[in-house]
C-alpha cells in the first residue's frame, strides 16, 4: 500500500512543486488549500504524514497543528512544517507543538524527499509497535488498553455525530470447572480457539477485545441492537457447536453474552462506563437465567456509573 501524504498550503504553486518533487517517492499526495479543508481532509483520510504550511490565512499552521493533536482521530499523524521563516524560535515552537520535522521554503529537493522518507519510516515503526502492544498474547484479539481507547473513540463519535455502536460482553460458562477438570493448558487452548472464532465471525470493522480472564468485550461499529443480537446469537451457537477434545473426551464449551447499544442512551448520558455497566448487567442476567444464552441490556431508570 502506498503511503498517503496530505499537503496543507494556501499557495497552489507550492502544491505543484510538491507534486513534482515527490513524484518519484511512490506516495499518494492529497492537497488542501486552507486550514479548514486541511482539518476536514485529515480527519477523513487519516494520512500517514501531513505537510503543513506555517503561514496560513485564517488559522495559522501552529493552530491547525494544535487542533490535529487534540483530536484522537488525527493525533498520531506526524506533521512536517513548511516554513519560509528560519528563525530558531519558529522552529522550536513547531517542535513543541508536536511536529516531527520542518522544511524551509524554497525546498531543497533532495532534503525534502529525505525528510519525508524519514518521517514515513518512523510512522511505520510507530504503527507496528502500537499494533503489537495492543494485541493480547494468548488469544490474538485486542487487549484491555485498546478496548478503552477504541470504545472511547466510538462513544465520542456516537455523541458528536449520532453514530451507533454496540457492545457485547461475553463470558465463558463454568470456566473454572473446565480448568479444574482438564487442566489450565486446556483452558488456555479454549481461549485461543475462542479468539480465532471471534476473528472469523465478526466483521473486520468490529473489534474483539480480551476484557480480562475469560471475559471478552466485542465492539461492533455502526451496529444497532438488532444487528448486535444477531451477531451475539451466531457466536453463541458456533461456540456451543465447536468440539473441544482434551485427550479422547468431547467437551462442550458455552458462553453467556450481554448486549448494550448506544441508542439506549440520550447523547448527554452516553459514556463508556455506562455502556459497560448495561452490558455487564445483561451478561449477569444471562448467567442467572441458566447460561449459554444472550440477553439484551436495558437502561436503568437512574443511570448508574
Ligand atoms: P461463570 O459461568 O459464572 O462465568 O463461571 P466461571 O467458572 O467461568 O467464572 P469464574 O469467574 O468463577 O472463573 C473464571 C476462571 O477463569 C477462573 C480463572 O482461573 C480462569 N482463568 C482466567 N484467565 C485464564 C487464562 O488465561 N487461562 C486459563 N486457563 N484460565 C483462566
Ligand atoms: Mg466465566
Ligand atoms: Mg468471568
């Protein structure tokens, strides 16, 4: 996949020059001629690198940089400032705001290319490390820290843009007695297989996460309660059908699932912890009603935290 780079500059000449100078780098260059278009495109495209003019007319490049850094959707995108000014304090201000580099205009072609390449290389390592440190070692699904970050982003999008997100809490039934009867390594194998099953059955836009022990939190983007119910039921069925064979025995493994959908809440009441509480309550009900079942969360009259 070629890298995508967004250039934000009010001068069409600069864009033409960047096109020419970066042509051989094999990247896809997008253009924005003012701060507002730049911010919107950055949010939508999430490019691998932003080349940002310091002297923009409405908002300065520094202000654009600040906005990009406080928005979780764009905070991780490296920024190289394009500046005509060579005073030390301007460069320092750019670095202090989170820029990774700067290039002075008029561009020295070889230097521009080298700095762009270096920034993209660092971004690739950063993405690789971030992905690895967010994956649970045993099951291969996302870990708890990724859950917190992703669920936070999904809830913000639901509050701000009216998007819908569902959360399914899944807990393996009687897992302690499985461990006790067949040994801890067998329990681990069940969790490994469960991780794989979650990857297979969920959409690529969904995020299965290990919440802790034998409990999983499944984030379903753009999915309403009915959709979540279908997914949860399918998971429950497939797991119950899955034969687990420690030695020569056939062991049935089941799970209980609880669902919470963002549409249960008024936007001003919607938080991650409230969604977790509702899904947990539904999971608890599924356990109490006999396990190996799906329960849909209801919002309590007085929202609890
Ligand atoms: P319930 O149906 O009510 O959920 O019963 P349960 O036995 O599954 O619930 P409980 O919370 O009492 O037990 C969870 C067990 O999961 C206890 C713990 O030893 C086991 N466990 C947690 N993490 C792991 C793990 O990584 N590997 C294995 N093998 N077992 C684990
Ligand atoms: Mg359990
Ligand atoms: Mg448990």
